[in-house]
């Protein structure tokens, strides 16, 4: 299915531009604007895309909490013993 491209002189486009923009949107056919018979611009319909989802709340429902996340844990922290890196020898001063 080929869409025919309409051509219109710049003077006529200037006089009827709002109506022509509505027509391009409705028919989904591009419009070439000419000056002295030579194309100078092309009016094309905007490609419809899916609306952008908001970044806020986009992760809702993707996190699962297992157990108590507020209370203390029963594991010893490396930082409490002065160990800066995992795998560092615990016996060294």
C-alpha cells in the first residue's frame, strides 16, 4: 500500500497551514511544500508511540520481603572486627 504524497506551493500552505496539518493527521499522508516547483519541506504525521510510564512506582510489586527487615541480625559483621575486605586474614592486627 503506497501513500501518495501531496504537493502544495508554499504560499498556499501559508494560507491554509492549520487546516492542512489537521488533514495530514487525519489521513496519515505526508505533504510536500514546494517553492517555485521545487520541494523545500515535508509535513509528515507524528508516529504514535506508547505513552511513557512514570519512573515513580515503576518497580511496584517487584520486591518481596522475607522476614524481619528492621530488627538486628544474628551475624557478625566484618567491620565490627576491623576487617575491611572479605577474605582478609582475621588473625592479623
